[in-house]
C-alpha cells in the first residue's frame, strides 16, 4: 500500500470577524508556478476590502479550485501547494458536501437550522433545502445563477478543476438553449405577465457583485432593524469657510463632529444584546464612493487631530479606497460615520446608519442663502446637516444636543 501523497491546502482565511465568504478577484501566480511561503498568490474581495491570500508553504501552486468571480466560504480550500512530482487530491472528492435536508420541525428544536463556519446565519436552512438534492460540483455563483434560471445543473458540462461547473459554464449552457429543470418548473400555470409595449427597450439583468451584495445586506439590516430618528439643522459656515484653507468641507465637518463626540458617548455606542456598549475614541468613518460600491475607511482618534491632518488622512484614504489598496485595519473599528454628498449638489439627504454604530451625520452642499444676522437679513454660506440616530440607544433630545454642539463648533471655528 503506497503512502499518502503529501500536499498542503491553501484555504480562504477569515480576514475579519464579520467575514463569511470572499470572491476570488484574480490569481497573482499561475497554476504550476513555484511560490515561496508568505508570497501573495491570490487577491480576494471581502465584505470590506480586497485582501491577498499568502502561500502557506514553498512549493508548486496546483489544483486551483476557485476561479476569478467564484464566491467561496471562509476556511474552504482554494488550491494546493505541492512538491515536484507530488500529486494533488481529486478535487471532486474534497468539495464541501451538500448539507442534509432539514426537518420542517426538528424534535425539541426551534425550527431554525444551526449555522456553522462559512454559513451566514439564517442561510443554513435555505442551503440545505435548495442544495441537498444536488451532488453536482459547482461554484456558489454557478449554483445561484442556475437556480435563478431554473437550469438543471446535471445537464451542464463543467470546465473547472475536477469538472466543477463555473459561472461561465452556466452562462454558456443558457446561451445554447439548455432546458430548465423539470423539478423547478411550476406545477400550476403561471399568471399571465404583462409584456412591454412594442418597441420598448429590452430589460437587462446584472448580477450583484460580491461587494454590492454585502452592501445590500448591511443596508437592508440597517433599515429593517434600526429605528432611525432624523434631525436636521442649518449651520452658518462662514467661520468654517474662512478657517478651512485647502481642507475639504468633509474634513471640516469631521473636525467638529469628532470634538462633539467627546461629550456625547451615546453617539459612539452600539447595542449588544440587552446592553448599550459605549466605545472609547472618536474613530470617524467617511463614506467613499469607489465606483464599485460604497466603502467606509476610518480616521482614528479624529478628535485629537487638527484640520490639516484630518484633510490629509481623508484624502489619502479616499485615494487608496478608489485604488483598492485599503488594508483591513483601515475599514474596521469605526464608532461614528460621516457622509457628504454636497460635492454632487445635494442640499440635504437622510442616510442609513452604518451598523452596529448608533449615529451618522450627513452633510449637504454649502450654498449662499438668506440668513438673519442680529436684526438684519444677510447672505451666508449655509450647510444642512442631518443626523441619523438609533432610537434604541438614544432619544431625540440626546441627538439634538449633539447636533447643536457640532453646529456651534462650526460657527465658532478658529481661523
């Protein structure tokens, strides 16, 4: 009996506490190449930023099991490192097995399936029901696309490692007119659909990217679980405008908000179970549009930094965010968030709180508006600030006091 061939698996690590899965962006080294231990071999999109997977050992990269665009659960094997002449295992034999069907009402249970590593809470039951009948090896994206198109995966030929079906295989099958799965077809006639008027443009379907799905999940959770209070206040930005120099208005608003956070602990808190947890430090996140989705890098200890330093750090983080070069530490640990859409000409807007934080400050455009000064009517540069507060953690009066302190800091900003 021959000895087992040695090999070292490359697993998708859990880069952050909230990470459950990642999407392969690209392989930095090709299959069959020699790699060194600690060398980056793959780029992965997480729920926050892109990260690099390092080789766990020196050797030959072989048995790549996840292609660019594939979404993989954390701790799952994505490739192997072998020595010269060594073989990799049959990838089909080590693919994650489909979970068994979940009873409708487990004895002595609540009816909710337990979740394990790599399975988002609430998804385990659905995964068991949907995937249990299928033993076909396929990527998660391919399964999701086939399910949406009601395509029987057993009729698709896989071109991935070990015959695994990829997203490209499913799309090719659909383009070739593959027949939908009979089991997935409705057993009763579907209601007639209203067709578009003749000559109207055809609709297009764009699958959500991994990052867009993460944003959708987080924002849905915020809207569903957090009872928002919205407080709006106009502020005279004359002093701030004179003091800011080359700094952006985003930096100006952060400067004022960070200082107000010192004396308003409920604005830098979160709800954990039946307790409100107050977080030390004014670690202020700023919402950045990257073109591929929203990301919120964090400025640490913003209340201890002057305006020039805040502006410098914000500009650096915005640049790195749009280049995809943020580190995990850059986007974690925030205790408060600022969102500014003033540069797009937006006067005021209500934003969703970034969970698990308790508040978010939205800033609109700074515009010349009528303003009463003493007993006279003048024109001043005015900005509308909108504070969103988690009503479970703080009441409207607490939010109003915080917003008032932010506005007073802006109106008395030293030159």
